[in-house]
């Protein structure tokens, strides 16, 4: 019975690894375009004001560098949580306003 | 000795006088010719004088030109140096910008720092500057796909020692716009306060709500396991969800702490995993409602004698928030229940029967930033806060040691969006201890 449990765990983790690889590959191919457009910046401004103030004060875009906003928004996408597209809009707005 | 004949003006004049004198006998056309010659000589002399002036003028111009050329050379040299310096700066800035924003792996150190002061009339309490807390959050990303979060918390203790705890350490994979997979030790997605509001620069008051404390009871703080989480739009709404499987809660070795839900990474102490999740709805940008639940089992601890058993543990939570303009109004209710089971608190002592116990905790809180009514920038940075919170415990008596009703009024001053000074007065009506009044002050900085 214990052996079956161990085999079951191994199969489960192997499946999870394969699934992660497939998901990672799919997500990598769906990376956003590098050049933002004004519409995306406007969407980001709206999403920033509607979502970020739900828990804390709105942070000034100038508080962090573009690189830091990359990381912070990626983190907040998971913490809030936020849909990926909305998180990208917010990041573009923050970096454009920086 | 030879004498050279020199044609000097004196000779010329003498010749001219001779010619003139001789001219008395000369014909009239010869006199005219001499006069013409004299005229030409005078004209030539005038020309010579003019040329002399022009020569001086040319010399002057030549000197001026030389000076201008020298000045121009110096200016060009200065400009060349400036251009070279600017090119170097531009290259350096471009290299910096390129390297920072386009690297696949990036990292950032976030977190918060807090210092506190507390004054209480409770028996045995002293006015105290309560040691600072440093809570760094290390974040590292791989493209937009992976993010690692490591969060130790370092705080000084009343005995002079320093306490270091690993609050979080997890890896998240952004698998799709609506799905993130997280493994490791993560913040429990149960409820809203612990998940989003407990950092000192976000929490509107210097302390946590009653029952929403870190030392056990019924609040899920962290979990070690795997979590699927995400959010997606539904029409104009946003819906978020989280589902997790983890090691689950444990019984504390301090009876008054009850059951701990902190996320135990050193391995599970029973074979039953905790399963739980949360679903949140944001029907309007400024309204959010969340429902959470978790099911698990708590294992009894072996004692010197007596039976040991396991008790089922269930938790339900509902939270709501209204955050429009300068208003921040929110509340949360959490109920936890553990079935009866046998356990020891100290392995050297016999096990005891732990009665089935239910915890109820809830709070309501309202804060208003005066910027909504004050024209003054200074007045606008003030924020009065009110909170009522309560915890009641029914069942195993030692678990209810911390049960209380608490009123808190506070006043915050925001120096910056993440830099705040808070003052608060609390009235704590304990169920099993005398009532206490407490004043708290706190400086909190999030970065």
C-alpha cells in the first residue's frame, strides 16, 4: 500500500512537471509586445486607479524604476490577484508615467 | 673712388628745375609735357601713400584673423571634449537602461520597517518602545513567467534576543492570464485581512483586529503546499479564485494558542492534507466580496500516557470591502471549528481530551482620508480610523484565553503613500481578564 502511494506521488509530480513545461512554453510564446500604445497606457491608468487602491494607497509611478515595476507588478498580479492582461496594462502605465 | 649716380627726389627736383629754366626757350608743348609728368609723379605718390595705408589695414586684418582662428580652434576643441563626454554618458545610460530592463532575470528587495510604542493600564504592563520589525521581501523574476518570493521577518524581542522567521518562500509560475501556480510556503488565500491587509504600512491601525492575530486561534496565516490562483473578467466584473492543498494546521504546545495555521515546512505531522480556497467577486471597481473555506485535520500529540487521536478542523470566512474615493470601509468574519480529540500539550505529560471548540472572530473598520474635505495639504494627509473587533471561543476553555471585544479609534498621518505615523486608543474588554485601555503609536514604512 505504501509503495503504491510512493508510485502515485511520483506519477503525480512527473505529470505536474510535464504540465508545467507545456504551460511555460505556451506562456512564453504569448509574451506581450515590447512597444506600448496610448490605448494600453489609458487602460492601465484606469486599472491602476480601480485595483491598486483596493488594499493600499496608490503608489506614485515615480517611486520605482521601470525594472522594479516589472517585478512588483508581476508579484502583485499574483497577490491581488489580477488577470494577466490587466496587470500588463498597469505595468505599461506605470512605466510610461515614470 | 667712384661716385654712383642715385636718382633721388633732390636729383629729380634739380632736373625738373633745369628743365624748367631751360624751358624758357623750349616750345610750349614741352612745358605741358613736364607738367603732366609732375602730375603723374604726384598721383603716384598719392597712390603710394594709399597703398601704405592699405598695407597697414591688411596687417591689422591679418592679426584679427589669426586671433579669430585661435579662438575658433579653442571653441572647437572644447566642443569636441563636451561631445565626447556626452557620448560616453549616453552610451553608459543606454547600456544601463538596456541591461536593467531587458534582462531575463531581475530582482528587487521590497518589504517594510516598523517601530512601535505602547502604553497600557493592564496589570504588569509598562510603557514600552516595542522593538522594531524588519520584514524584507526578496523578489526575483524570470521573464514574466516565474517569480520567487522570499520573506523573512526579523524582530527584536523583550528579552533582548532577535527573532528571525521565514514567513514565506515560494515559486510562482504564470501559466496563463487566468492561472498562476504557486509552490512552497505562501500566504494563505483564506480571507482578506491576513492575505492583503496585515503589512504594517497597509494596516490602518497599529495592531491587528481581535482574533486576527498571529498567535493561533482561527486565522489562516500561511500554508506549505501547492496553490492554483488567478483572476479573470466576467463582463465588467473581475472574479478571482484560489485553490490549495497543503500540510495544514497543528496544535500549539501553548494551550491558549489553540490551533496554529502558519504553514509548517518541516514536514506534515499527519497524513491528512488541508484543502481550501477562496473565491472573490468585484462587481464594481470599489466593491469586493470574498468567500473562503478550508477543511483539514489536527493531529494529537503523543504524551507520557493516554490515547491520541485526530480532530477534524474546518474554517469558513467571508470578507467585504468598499473603497471609493477617500473612504475605506471593510469587514471580515471567520468561523473555525475543531472536533474533539485527544492530545498532550507537553510530551512529558499525559494526554487530555480536547473538547470540540468553535472560534468566531469578526471586525468592521472605517477610515476616511481628510483630503476629501480639506483644502490644506497637511490636513488632507490625516486619516481618522475606527474599528470594532471581537473574538469569542466556545469549547475547550484554555483556547478561549484571548477572547475579547475591542474598540479602537485611531488617527493616521500619511507622509507618503507608504509612509505613515499612526496613533490609536483601544479599549479591550477581555472575557477572562480585566479590561485594559491601551495607547499605541507606530511608524511604518513600506518600500
